[in-house]
């Protein structure tokens, strides 16, 4: 039987027949007994969302060691789902614009437990209840009064939010349980400062010309500089990658991206997935915030992590132009934050 491979190219350990769940499901761990009860988690979002949900996923793993944990998420997240060590199977699920998938490709008997880590409903509630789970763990919403969960708090940090949801149901979770194991893949640029001008929406994208100014300042200081970007962000990378830098555009496979970030001197980005990946690898970060406050999505307090943010009224995280608060951050602000790492020894040599 040929080895299963994740969308990132690495072999999935111990392949097995997944027809009881769905033919498209991706086995991430095993072998597993077919008669194990299944716990389905819905979090069909992006890389940063998945990493912010790792503490909750690990809490579920500890609380239900006998269950097969199935994560409904985009196939591109198979790599980080493996790395977090809390997911057995990935069920491909996604919808445009961070929306809730209308249906989930579930072909097994009803899950024993379904957990809504996607949002506060009601669409996510309905997508899960349609599968007939024995029990649903979710936040309450007036549109689905049959769901008797805790109250949603819009001003709560994302990591704490999902751990609080589980605590309501008697499952303890630690919001600081974020670390990923060092990747086995070698870094394509060990010791470099990584600049990442992309983000999921234009409102969170600091202008690439400002990243270029930071790159020039870093080169003048003698640092190696790598500019990265995801699929479709080739133009942003090209505009930020000045002569002397190395451009890695088009979206690295997760093993290579994880290795690059884990071995980086520091990572500079907006509030996006690579910032969360750097936190998971204890890599120093300078994260630029605009429409959304760092109190909701920022890194844990640590000398390794510096947040640049000008307080003000919340902006639109889905706007088509950079947020005004984000634009108040200057290249000099970023360079000074990076220089402070060197002064305190937080950045890597």
C-alpha cells in the first residue's frame, strides 16, 4: 500500500483506511482502531487561527485520550495539525472569506462529541448539529437557543476564548500551551531576519515599500534578510525584496516554512499566521497591529516578542486598504524594536 502524504509533501505516519469518516480525510496519526469514538473539531480557518487554537486542541486530547480527534480544516493545514500533536485526522473543510462551510464531508456514524472552535454560531452550530453528534460543545447564541454554552465575549483573547469554552464543559486548558517541537527539516536560511509583507486582508498589510526600508536598514547592520510570502503574494515580495535580500515567494511548504521560522534571528510581520508560528517556535517577533488590537490576537508577554501598535478605535479587519493605525508605524519603529533585541540578547546570533 503506497504511503499517504499530506498536502505539504511529508509522509503521514501509519496510513490507514479512512472510509468510515470520508474518503478525502487525511490520516495524521495511527494506526487507530476503527471502533474508537470520534471527536470532531470545526476550525476551518487559517494558519494563525489553527495555532491560536492549539491550547484548546491539546486540552481535548488530554481530556479524551481514547477518542479519534478529527479536525475539520483546510487541507493546507495538515502540516501544522501534525506538528501540534493533538489531531489524528484532518477532514478537508473550507469556505471563502473565513465563512463557515455549508456542509462537512462526514461519511461516518455521528461523532461522539462535536466542538465548535470556528465561531459563535449559528452557522457553525448548524454545520455540526447536522451530523447528529451525541454532544456539542459550543458558545451560546440567540439564533440557536438549544445550544447551552457559555456567553461569547468579543473583547477576549483568542487563545483564552477557546480554553474558557472548554472549561465551561469541565475540560481544563492552558492558553500558554503553544510550543511546537523543533522541525526536523533544515532551514533554507538559518539566522536570517524574516520579513513577511503579506496578510489575509489588505487592512493588515503594512506597505511593502516600508518592509523594503526595513530590509535596507538590516542589511546595513550586517544581517541576512529573507522576504517571504504566500501564494498570490509574489508582487508584495518583489516590492519588499531589495538587492541583497533573498526572496522566497509563492508559499513555502509547511516543513520548510516552519524550519525557516524556527531558525530565524527574528520574524517581522503583521498579525498573520507566520507571527503565530514564530511564537510557537520561541523565535523573536516584531508584530505590527492595526485594525485589531494585540489584546485580542497578540503574542504572550515576553522579552522575545514586541508589539507595535498605536491605540485607537478598532478598524475593519477586512478592509481593502491598510488600516490607518497600521500606517502610523514607521520603518524606524521596526528597526528600533529589532535593535532592542540585540541590546537585550533576545534575538538569536
